[in-house]
C-alpha cells in the first residue's frame, strides 16, 4: 500500500472516489504540482503574496 492509500491491497479506496467517476478518473495520477506539494511541501498553485490561485504558464 502507498502513502496515498492507492495500493492494490486497499479495498476501501473505491468508496472515496466520486460517485459518477469512471475507472480511469479513479486511477488518475497526481499532477507534478501535487507531487511537489506532497514531497517537498512546495505549494506552487497558491500565490505567496495574496493567497490567490496561480496559473502555471510554462515549465522549463
């Protein structure tokens, strides 16, 4: 089992998925921004100044 509780042995994970979600949506991988936030505690989706949502326009 993984920290995100998405492992093969976790039978309860299906109950956390949205009701109308397709099997593909239930197994969707995390975005790179979500991974940065989870692993390095870097939230690149929130503005440090105003707290608003940031739009990512490029990745170099």
